[in-house]
C-alpha cells in the first residue's frame, strides 16, 4: 500500500487539489482550520486529522494551500503546526502564493531538522484545481521534485521545475505581473472604444484574432462589457499577490511601474467595497476616472 499524503488548507484551490489526489488513488489525510470544509473530502474517501501536526505525524509528504505568508508560517510553525509532527525525511510542499524570501527562510529552518521543502504555487483558478489542469511552478531540489511528481501530475497538467527553493514563488509573481498588466490593457482599450463610439462586441471580435488578442481579452473582455463581475480570482487575493510582487521587486531593486499603478487602482476599488469582485473589475477604476462605462448597449 502506498504511503498516505497529507493536505492542509481545503479552500477553493486546496479542495479541488486534494480531490484529485483521491481520484488518482492516493490515500489522503486532510486538515482544514474550519472543520466543516473537510466534510466533502471525507465523503469522497479522505481521512481527516485534527491539526497540521497530526497530518505530519501520519504522512511523510504534506501539501499546504492557505492564504498568505503569515498563514503558511502558522501552519508550519504555530501551535500544533506541521513542524511539531514531522520526522527526519519528511517533505512539505507549499502550493500557496506567498513571499519568496519567507519561503527560503522556512526551507532553511526545516532543512536543519532533516525536513525537505518545496514551493509549488499554482495557476489555473478554481476550474484548473477541480479538473487537475493547474500549471504548477516548482522550486526546490531535483530529488524532492521527483519524489512528489506523481502527486503533482494528479493535480496539474503543466509541471515546471523552475529552479531552487523560492524560484516557484518568484515565477508565480512573474505570472501575476503578466495577468494584471494584460487586464489593464484590456480595460483601457474597452473604455477608449466606448468613448470612441464603437460597438464593444464587434470591437473585441475585430481585434482578438490578431496581435492584440490575449486570454484576458477573450475571457474577461466579454464579462466586462456584459456587466458580469463574478470572480475567477478576487481583487482581494490579486491585491495580496501584487503586494508580494512589490516587496520582492524592492528586494532586487527593480522598478515595477505598471504593477504599482495597478496596485493603487485596485486599492481604490477595495475601499469602495469591491474586493470580492473579479480582478477584471479593474476597469471600474478607469471608468471612474473617465466617466465612461465600457458596457455593451
Ligand atoms: P480560500 O478559498 O480563501 O482558502 C484559504 C484556505 O486557507 C482555507 O482552507 C483557510 O481555512 C486556510 N487558511 C487561511 N489562513 C489560515 C491559517 N492561518 N491557518 C490555517 N488555515 C488557514 O483561498 P484559495 O482561493 O483556495 O487560495 C489559496 C492559495 O492559493 C492562496 O495563496 C491564493 O493566492 C492561491 N491561488 C488561488 C487561486 C484562485 O483562483 N483562487 C489561483 C492560484 C493561486 P478556513 O477554511 O478555516 O478559512
């Protein structure tokens, strides 16, 4: 029988990922701070533990997927955290999007105790987590990556070992710069199109097949013009990631002019209570500046 694998953090992403480990035939031990959120996985065949520590005591490999840097810190080193349950040779794989610098610190602390650590942040949204088609950007040593590859293959379709520990998080922040700058381009273009008297559906159809086309235009452009703000990814989580980009860019001394501007535009939307809307609601910040609404008539 294969060794059980642990999963801590059964939110939008973690629930889908742990579900795919189960579907692939692995024995899975789960923990979630809010216990009720673990119930669907238990129904699907997972065992439940009552703390991260208890998960680590039962599983040599444990995945984590929680919200922000202090949350991973708490799950790792807090009371009844994973670090209290690990043994020599345990391996922890963090799929949250968090600080690359903090990640390197955790890996160093755990290495002193003979415990391995990989960062494996994810892209692909709740759909990708549910379908097992995530892009997973992995940082850490080759042997540890090989050890968890069967699990990664069950959860993602693009697994890229991008470098040493912390490199996965840096790559995820690259991903986030590309996402928001693309979104700003779509937002600015649609507001301009509306102000110029164009039909927005025809405008998107006219440009999306050429060099101006993008995933963001094709998927979020139609949502914007139809007044549909349902989140694939919320402004609040996006804002957390942009804060991580700016902190990491500061550490390496790189100006992030576009990212900083977008961070502040999102901040105005958060102050207006729109943090739970999808990140394409960025257009609303430009609409307020221009007085033009980019909606289809
Ligand atoms: P979510 O639905 O809000 O779930 C967050 C999870 O973290 C919950 O299980 C929550 O437990 C747990 N948690 C938070 N703080 C904790 C703490 N201090 N101690 C223990 N557990 C804690 O978030 P999500 O969308 O799954 O995102 C998880 C991570 O994946 C984030 O870093 C996010 O940026 C990243 N991500 C998300 C997406 C996306 O599209 N949603 C895409 C790529 C990457 P409770 O249930 O008790 O609150």
